[in-house]
């Protein structure tokens, strides 16, 4: 029975220290902050140029990827368009009867498309 009482006392004693320690642990940073404020401030201010430069590199990398993808898509569209136009011209010229009226109409359509 004495051992149980001693154990209960010991648990209450340790529990009290744990609770007090927890409270101190949760608010410990408030006490020395007025002393170390300038140290932390200088540290973070020195980090700003590095972080800005790092994020600018990331941004330019992302933008260059987007631009390169857009250029590749435009290139593919242009090649398809040129191929279709060459096929149209080839189909017109392979026709045995040379209908110059149709050829002139097709060239006018191509010139309109090229202007816009």
C-alpha cells in the first residue's frame, strides 16, 4: 500500500512538472525574442536576395517551357497548313485539263489566307 501511495505521489509530482514544462515550452519563445529580434531579422533579410533569385529562375524556366511548347505547336500547325496547300496545288496541277479559272481562284484564296 505504501508503494502505491509513493507511486501516486511520484506520478502527480512528475505530472506537475510535465504540465509546467509544457506551458513553458509553449511560450518560451516570447521571453528572449526582444533580445534576439535583430539576429533573426538580419538572418531573414540576408536570405531575401537568394530566395528572390531562386524564384526568378524558376519563373523564367516555367515561362520558357510554355513558350517552347507554344512554338512547337505553331510549327506543327504551319507544317500541316503548308502540306495541305501543296497537296491542293498538286491536285490542281495533276488534273489533265488546265482550268486556269479554278487555278486563279485557288491562288486568290491562298493569297487571302496569306495576307490575314
